[in-house]
């Protein structure tokens, strides 16, 4: 399972859980053209770096000050993003189309579109509350930072049979 990972620092612990602080970074921070030629990178630097604090189960027996890696399954995050963007948009379009089919004026169609959009956001909120507090996007504590999870050793190269020595 592919995970989206982020390194953080344990800032507090208790008997069963810990608090991890990570930095929310934009995509511009890793781009090679951010060094000076990109205006988007310049704009992103205007906004302060945001720190995110997460409370997670302490499955690694980590202590305050430890560097750890937290992760979210990529498929879960993509699915959540699709729901968050598509559901309100589809309800907006559906409500506007329905108002048009019923012969509503442009004002009625615009109002219906707005109602559809708001209904989509409300529906998403109810879906999220309906998970019973089990947030599928909840990050998981994966490992201590710097640990190798899988060793990848390249296969030895074999001489090509067509090459003469």
C-alpha cells in the first residue's frame, strides 16, 4: 500500500498516545525552479509556514523529541479528495440543470446552483460525522525517521553475451 509520508517531531506523550508536530509545506518548496525564477514560489513564501499537530496512538513507544514518520494511505486520500470536490460540484450542476428544465429564470437557476453547492457541503459533513469518529484519513505512526523499511539492492549486472572481451 502506497503511503503519503511526512516527518515530524514528537512534542508530548502520555500513557497511550503522543503529539507529533509536522510542517505543512506547499509543493513549491520541493521544485527546482523555486530558487528564483518562479513567481508562484515567491507568493507562497509570503504565507507563513504552518505547523500541524497530530494526536496519534503511540505504537512505537516513542518519546518526546523523537523524529518519526507519519503516513496516510494514498488511495484513501485520493478517494476523499474526489468526494470533497466532485459531490458538491455534481449537486451544483444537477440543481442548476433541474431548475433550467423546470423553466426557471437565470436567477432561479443561479439560486438552485448555490443551494446544490451548499447541500453538497452539508452532505459531506454528515458523511464525515457518520463515520463514528473513525476518520479514515487519520495519519498513522509508521516508524522512527531514518529507519530503513525495505532494502533495495540492485541486481548484479551480467556481461552481455554479444560483447567480446
